[in-house]
């Protein structure tokens, strides 16, 4: 199995980690009972709940692109050093992004996001050209 496909499989576990973090902070903030309701009249979330939601939303914004590029790389038989590096850069940057969202270091989160975007760019170049 290629590195890209292996990381695609592990990215599913990473997606679950993002969801678990978001839902845990949500339940800690609003309570388990409220989380089980239709959530009408929801108040503004606290800082941690909002960060968990934003981190998950940001992950999902790039996840589809990673899936498409990893699958295209596999189907086209185009796995090489460029696509392998791209997949690894994206994956490990997304691993680092989740805790970075909760750390108050200016520009850390944005820098990690930029690194993950470079990974997607490398994947795209490797499979498209």
C-alpha cells in the first residue's frame, strides 16, 4: 500500500480525534442533556468550545482535498517522492494543528495551516504533472 493511501486511512482516525475533541468540549460547556436535544436557543459557546468547533471546521475544509488527491495519486499510479512528501506534510501538520488551536502563541496555528497547504500543493503537483 502506498504512503498516500496509508495516510488516507490514518486520516480517518485523525478526523475522529478532531470530532472527539470538539464534542467533548461541547458537552463540557453545554452539558450532556442539552447536547442530546435539538439545541434550540443555543447560547454563545465558551472559548474552548469555539476553538474546538473552529479547528474541526478548518480540518474538514481541507480534508476533502486531501482525500481527492490521495485517491487520484493511487488510481493514477503516480506515487513518488513529491506526492509522498506532500501527504506526510499535510498529515503531520494537521496532527500538530489541533493542539496548536488551543495554545495562545500568535501565528503558530496559521503557520501550521500554511505548512499543511504546502503539503496539498505538493500532492497536486505530483499527481497532476
